[in-house]
C-alpha cells in the first residue's frame, strides 16, 4: 500500500492517491489532503486485517442486494405475505430513493435524515419503523450472506416512538355479549365457522385449510397441520413447530360441527368450510359475503374476523387460563405473545385477579366480573345457555 501525489496540472492541488493491492489486484482511491490520505490508508489496512474489506469489483448497489435477499427468501420458502410486505416497502419507498446507490456508501446520518423527512411529510411512525426494519434486514443480508458490506449502519437504530409502535394488537376484541350476539345472528352454516375462530383461537388460514379428516368429533378435537395461503393459492405448513397442534372442541362446538357435516355431507379430504365448488375460501369473498353481513345483523363492533382470535385470547385470560396454555392452543411457542400482541383482556383479567386475591384473603366467595352488561350473578351465564336464549328470542320475535 502506498500514498502518492495525484498528478494534476495545478501544483496547489492537494489530492493524493491511496494505492492498495488486494488479492493480486491493484486499486486506488483519491483523497484530499495528505493527513486524510494517511488516515484513509490506516482504515483500509484495518479492514484488510479484519477481512472486512470489499474490493470495488465486488461491490453491489442496494437494488442488487435487495434482489438477492428476496431470491434467498423465495428459495427458503418464506411466506408469500412476508415477500409481499418486503417487496412493497422496497419498491414503494426504499429503492426509489437508494436503489442505485452502492450499499456501502449509505450512511446512518443520511438514513436518519430521510426517516425524519418521511415523518415531517405526514407518514406515520409505524410506517417509518416498518421501513427501518426492512432496510435493516436487507443490509444484514449484505453483511452476513453476501459479504459486500463491513457493517450494518442500522444495527443499533432505535425505533420512533408513537402510540402504536409496540407489538400490542391493532385489532380489537369482541365482548362476551357481542360474541353471543354474533353466534345468535349467524346462519346455521356460519355458526360453526365463527365458533371455531372464537372458541378455538384458530387463524382464518388454518380454518380454511381444515379437512374433515382432521376433525375427530368423537374425541372432541381438531388437528391443525396446515394453512391456506390465498396470495400463493396453495396450502402450506405452519411457520413454526408450535403451529402444528391439536385443539380441543367444546361440546357445543362438536354439536354444531356434526350438524354442519350432515348438511354438507363432507368427509375425508373435503374442506370443512370450503366453497360451493369445494375449494378453499377467498378471504375477500368471505368478508364480503359472510362476515360483513353477519356483523351488521348482530349489531356489534365493526371489527374483522381475525379479531375473533384476539377475542379467544382475551376470554381465556379473563377466565383464568394461563398464558402458557392459551399460547399453546393458539399455536405460539412464546407465552409472552398472549399478553403483548393479544393484550385486550388485561384490564378485565386484572379485575378478576383482584377479586380472587381478595376472596382468598378474606375468606369470601369470589365474584367474577362481567365485561359488559350481563347478569349481576356471581358466575357468568354460560355461553351455551346465552346463545340458545338469544336464538329463542329471535325465533319468537
């Protein structure tokens, strides 16, 4: 390695060339000022010693790195929704701004200024934090897999604070009264579907992939081993081992499924909740044709069907079930997710905790609090009785 004076016509020109030989090839860099050139040379030597130096010929633009990362995700079978999320963030925001840039030339201060510009233009902190995560993961691929970057400038970048920047649920949860109203207003073929989502905590994709051979009505259980990816139009295995599980079916739900099977004549490989042609449900069509009319008939909060999964977690925690048991039923390996992502039940759960501790300490009878409305009795009316009661009222009206 050497530092030589750059040959220019003007003798006052203070530019120098730092010449480096690496892997049998010579490269040079032009730096202004001899002191800066000496520092640049020391930095290059340090990178070569640490084996983090990237030759000019091996350098890549951010677009090339992003394409390589997405190709790796596809090869590893990442979920279609994940690929769509990355592609959307990259194509709409990140690549139009930095796509042609050499990945090693992008600085942390430059990114911080861009994020601040997005916030000032009215973009939400949630969106900016999402872009930060996508950008960080792409740069990590350049560092760890492609080895064209010596460090990830976003490795320690802190997320922006906002009212919804944590992992707490953006969805809502139905109260017990609303859930009872939904089941009472549901048509016969809709009732077991809503029941599976709300009383078993299934994901909609898992429900749409459920076959009759997965359901054991005698034992009162259902085996969850796959999900339907509507974007890719294919069935897929759960993302984690915890997603493969057996969920228990209540007696009420077993009765609804038996009636549903008698109506449809389904068995074996047939989907439990397939379309008229026997194929899997399209979520958009399900929302338009089934869910929105049901919500309107029931007169409940305008939440999406995935909120029934949140409702399951909320009712389970309020009823005293542990986060461990609830997480396993929902297909999560980490119990903490129940009280962070599905945290709607905490106020009611804390109220129940206070009542139980007081009753234990003072030798009183525990009083279970009703979330909304309900009877003043010490114990809530069971769901079976409540749904039957509301159905009878509708029939006689």
